C-alpha cells in the first residue's frame, strides 16, 4: 500500500511542529506496547517515514514498537529511480534506527505492480529480460540487508477482488510463476529472512483470501519457499470481518505464519467520541483475533500517527485511522491495543467515575446499580470493584459479569458494553441480599 511521502502537505508539517512542543504524557506511566508484546512473543510494529525519525515521532517509534516497516523507502521506485542509479539513504536510516532501538525490520516490498520506477514500467522487455531484472533486483536489495531484515513482503497484492490474478507487468510478462520465482530468489538472497505474500481485503474469508489460500497451499506443496501471509487490514470503521479469526486459523493450519501487516481503521471525518470508541473496539477485535492463534505473529499499524497516514490523500473526507492523533496524543485505539496485549491503562484521575446506588430494597434483598461515566477520557473496557461493609451478597447481575469473594465484589463489562466514550456512560445492575443494614460501598475502576 502507498505511504505518504515526507513533506507531502503543509498540514502535516504544521502538525509535526506543534507536536514537538506538546510531547505526549497521557500514556507515560504505562508499560510500552513493545514490552507487552514481547511478553506474549508477538510483533507490535509500525510503518515509518525515515526522514521523520527524530523528535517526538522518533521517540514514540523507538519506545512503543518492536518492529518497523519502511513505508516507502524500500520500494523499487525509491531505491532505483533511474536504472543503475541507487538511493539507499532512507532505507538505511530506518534499518540503522531499528538496530539502535532493539527492533526488527519488515522489508516492504520486493515485487509489486505499483511505485515502480518509470524506466521499468515504461520499458519493453522480453520475458527473459524481465525475469533477469526481477532476479537482479531481489538479489541486490534483499542481499544488501541480509541478516538485518527479519521478514520480507516479497510479493505484494497479486490478486483482484474476485480472486483472479492482477494483470501486472510481472503477471503479463512472466505468468503466474513470477510469484514462485520471486520467492525463490528472495530465499537465495537471504536464507534466514521470513518470506511473505501480502495483500489487502483478504482479512475475512472471501474470494480473494481463498485465492491466496489456494496459492500458498500449492506453493508449499511444490516446495517453493514461503513462510507466511500478510493480511494488510486497511479496514473501515465498524467493519472488522466476522471471519477474521477463522481466516487466520486456516492459513496457520497450512503451517504458515500470519501477520497483520498494515493495520489502520479509517472513519468519516471529523472524528467524535462515538467513532473513536468504535475504532477502539475494532482495534481490539483485530488484536484479539491475532492473539487467539499461536501462528499469528502480531500486528503492524500503517503509521502510528494521523499526521503520517496515507488515508486522507487516498480517501478524501476520511482519516483519523491510526492509534495516535496528529499531535501524538494516544487515542482510545492506543488503549485498546495496550489492553489487548495484557496491559491496563488508567484514565486521568477523576476522568472516569463509578457511582453505586440502591434502586429498590425489601426485607431481605435489594436491587442496586453502578453507573460508569467518563468526561475527559474514554474506556474500551472496564472493571468495577467494591467491598461490602455489612455482609451483603450479590445474587444476580446483568450487563456485567460479577464475582464475589468474601466481602469483595468485582464486576467487568459484558462483550457489548465495554466501550465508554468521552462524555458517555454505561450502567449495570444486580440483585443482592442484606440483613441488618445496607450501606453503599465506594466503587473503584480498574
């Protein structure tokens, strides 16, 4: 997928300048995403623009992520704009940065129909010449970073939506076996790098993902080197495929790794609390689907900040697709990723509160409720805890899952009401028993 080039808009430049004097603090006390992911043996990565790896942008990229993907810097048009004339500066910078910060690199991409140099796309090549050009390019680039790039998106976006092969320079010139040829050349150039085929709109079970499934199954059967598939996951708000987990599992069952490689979730602008809450739920759903399958290696977001996202230029009127806003403030989506990886993120003190009340009471029982409300923060999941002071017992609960041990009660959200947007609230209720007195306890949010 395309990635915005550095300096592509005045708005992006202004956002960067503003961010440099308003460094983020909302998540400073939380363990970084990469530490949580490392504990689970998973990737949490981001695509980056090499020229921006300074200041706040560089600090977040280095601190939060354990993998980096060059957004544009390793594409053929970037590294060899004129035949025989090479520019490795940005790609080298990203690899050097990753190594300095203890990160792995995902190479992107060796063979693609887009962002190729004009001399290649406008040339007239025989099949033999085209084959040699591809082999030479892979040998040169993958060989240059041998031992420094952990995985390569070797072939990018080979399919149409209906599952037919995309008509490209490579397919039209070499036939379908250009894919096997590219993978074989990449293995020869760097035997230790993991080799992937990467595509979009293949996240759920559909014609396109089934075509990819059939391709990689056949490649494995033929002994062609293939280690995994990349599901780009450029998604639309509220449209995470219901079959995402099933699809990840079927590729894993072939003995392949699966990576979420270019995750972003776009919305109609402007964002509001409801949209941001839905986006957080969507990010968590994608993360959870991956975390549920051992061979899903993890997820890479396609740019971590809205100021470095390709969406607004490609889909006018849409954007706000990443976990951080233009000023590098973490959004609810960031907290959702953090929580999916096993972290707990605490909203600013007083921003989200829980109020306990008794709505009715009789001789031996009562009905109570807890209202959780946020102002100045948002939650993508919640847990409410309290300790009864007079021997009360919860006997039944709704809109929450409640457990009681001794006097201590702990209630967590149901699958459908974990999101509390900024300015919004949720309520859950319960029945209980009492004897003698029924004082209201103080509820804490966890």
